[in-house]
């Protein structure tokens, strides 16, 4: 399997946050990031092995939470100072990981520092761009290959009023999820693999609504419009044209839109056809083409 003995260079996309402000440190370029090691001992542990409830350990930040529950692309942080946070996540078999928070209890938004808890991904989670297994423990890594948190298996979340019972019960790995996180097809040889430096910036679809766009920011956020609705999420890139994205919910206004958020949720590879950015899904089926806006 490709992961065995494979050294993975990750493109770090998470600028560090202090409170609500972004630090001035520039993220490392792809060729500057040290290489996390994926060993044969954990080569069979892919994203489906992340599904479950985990005790958060070693985060080093107060009020971050006590339990991380990962379901089929749904994420919950229990016990944070801002209440139970909800969001989404993506990962692949090579150890790439990205997540975004988009929900928090209304009652906690009056707490100082929690005013934008439903919009801002916590600092520690923004730093995570990779994972590896250390026995049964999952180690979440930053762009330097350094541990951000350790996930200890066997946690049991306490039910909370804002979540349905099914969102607290043990998560189940569905066949649909297994298919979604299966190894992605390689980038077609006709395309040049996209890297982080070349991806950053503003892009517009080659065809479709003239107001549609997506902007990949250096802090790991993407912001976009389908032509009528503003959308946002997070992204991470890695070697061989790997590109993963997560998207938050959006209230849709009807129009002749371009499904930019859908492209970024299903993307697994990205490459260049000349100056045109081509996005592909897990089967290497082309989903969208974009050109840079100068």
C-alpha cells in the first residue's frame, strides 16, 4: 500500500491565531515543511479509523475541550469553554487532515472570547494538517510535523441539549464513508501537480456566472461565491497534487450559480493545464476549471 514507508511532505496552510487575530508568521512553503513519517505499523489505518470519540490530550491550550468526536465527515468538540462546537473534517489515506468549525451554542456566544465561536475554528484545530497513528492513539500534527494533540480512544461524550442523541452516540463507519475516503486516483499525467504557493490567490470559473470566484488564503481559509451566495471553508494541499477542502453550511439564494463549494468539498487532486487550474474528484473526474484573477 502506498502509505508504507512513505515520507509525506505537507503544505502547511494554518497560520497561528491568538484569540481572534492571525499571527504574522508566514506559513512554510511546501518544500520547506519537514516530512512526517508514515510507517508500516500504521499503514492500514486510514480515515475510517479516525471515526469515533476520543479524549483530547496534550493540546496545551486552556478551554479547548475534552472530547473530539469524529463521525462521517461531522466533527464535534465537547467540553470547550464555548460549549459544544460542531463542524466538518476531511482526511486521506496519506495522513492529510483538515477541519472547520461552523457551529456553537447560542447561549455561549455572550461569553468573552466566544462571540464568533460558531464562525472561527479554534487555534489548535487550525494548526492540524496531518495525522498519524501511534498504536491505538492518534497524533494530530502541524505543518512542522510536531504534535498538536493526542487522541485517546474510548471517550464517551455527555449528551447536551443542542445535539440530537444520534450525534452523541458511538459513530458508525458507513460504506458510503468508506467509499468517500478510499485512495484517490493519481493526477492525470497531462496535468502539472498544483502546490500551495501556486494555489494561493483568487480564481474564477472558466465558464458560468461572472460573479463566481474562490480565493485560497495563506491562513488555510478559502472564501468563495457561487455567483449569488457567499461561502467559506478550509483547505490543505500536499504532494502529488493532493488538495482537500471542507465547507461550512450556506443559505442558498436561487440563481444560475456555479457549484464552487461542491467542487471544494469533493476535490482530491488539483493540477494545471497551462495556466488553468483543474479540480478533480477521487476518481480523477474533472469537476471544475478556474483561471487566476490578477
